[in-house]
C-alpha cells in the first residue's frame, strides 16, 4: 500500500527543514490534534499514539542531507516506511512531500488507508509550523 501526502511549501531552506526533521522532538509539533501519546525514545526514534489506534514507534533508517529522510516501523508487526522528500526551491524555501509504503494484508490495508492517509496529510500540512 502506497500513499502520498500533498506537496507543501515551507519557508525554510531545505537544509534547515532537514535538520528540524532529524531532531525527533520536533515531530510532536507535527502531530494531529487527536494525539494520545508522544515520547522521544532516543536520538533516532520516537513513539506516538493516536486515539483509537495502536502506538507506533518510528525509527530513523536513512538520511541523505538535505533531500531525503526515511523512517521505518521499529516493530516487524506493522512493516512500513515513511519517506520525507525535500526539494529546494530557493534559498529560504523548499517543498516537502511524504510517501508512505506499507506491507499489509488486504483487510488491514482497507482499515488503515483512511487514517494513515489523513495522518501523513496532517504531518505535511503542519511542516510550516516548525
């Protein structure tokens, strides 16, 4: 299952946004309003829970400054990656888009497609708040 967020324009340099997104504590500012739990676990991972959904731990898997950051699920129970693509537009402006790639059975995919789509859209639209 692959989902994409809308492309969002951010008034920061690509490097500045990259630095903000590789600091786990900044993700709390991106979370939707229905967040039930957020906890930084280490330099490269954080745990979050949304009301009505199981808690998920995201771990930084790969980063290529200043254009790409890949997070993956820390648990093999729900295998997925969340890829942040940052595109420089000008000195103090960039575009960002999130790509979600998950391996779910058809029943699970049907159940999580809506909530995950809304979640990554919220993360992307909150990027200018950083």
